[in-house]
C-alpha cells in the first residue's frame, strides 16, 4: 500500500513534465484520481491528528500510565481488559494532576471504586489532621488562659 502510494505520487509529479507525450491522457486519469484521493487522505489525517492531539492533552497521562503499568487496580487487585478498561482510572499519588513525570512515578492505576475510596480517605485524613492540629494548637497556645492569667494578675 505505502509503496503503491509512493509510486502513484511520483507518477503524478512526473506526469506534468511528460504530459506532452501521447501517453499523457492515459496516465492523467488514474493520476488525477490518485491525487484527489491522497489529498483527502491527507486532510483526514490532519483532522484526525488534531483531534488525537486534543484528546492526548486530556488523556495523555492515562494512556501513558496504561502503557507503563499492568491493568490491575493497585488496591483491590482487580484485573482489567479492553472490555472494562474505562473503569480503570489513573490516580495521582500527590493529587496534583499537573504533575505527570514520564516515568509514571506519580501515577497509580485504581479502579473507579478504589479511586473514589482513596480520595474520600484522603479528604477525611486531611480534615482530621487539620481539625486535630487546630484543636491541639489552640489548646497549647490557650489564649484564654493567658487572658485569665492577665485578668488574674490585674485583679
Ligand atoms: Zn479497586
Ligand atoms: Zn486520584
């Protein structure tokens, strides 16, 4: 196929030069057909590549992660095939979707359910730590104790 296309392209390029010849009409027909076919092919390719590039921007890291890692959920070890691959998602270990090192160190393949759980756990963990931190810091700093002491000193 590729070889034939190349020969055809070369023929169409050469034909204008040799069109003076008697065989011009015979070669012009197929050459013209091939020319239009290849140009629409090129357009299709350009459109397809543009579309692909746009999709790659969104899904690039997912495709890369699926190439690097086996199609297994990192939590429940559920395995995936092309049939259910859309349920396998890419989790960012540091939760930064802009952090996409090509070696995949920030990616983890998780099934939809485990991915959901992972994020809920992270939210709860962060909330718990934040609350505990606020409470403990408030307790250690205890501004009201100081106030009481100051009031106590004054009175
Ligand atoms: Zn899972
Ligand atoms: Zn995630």
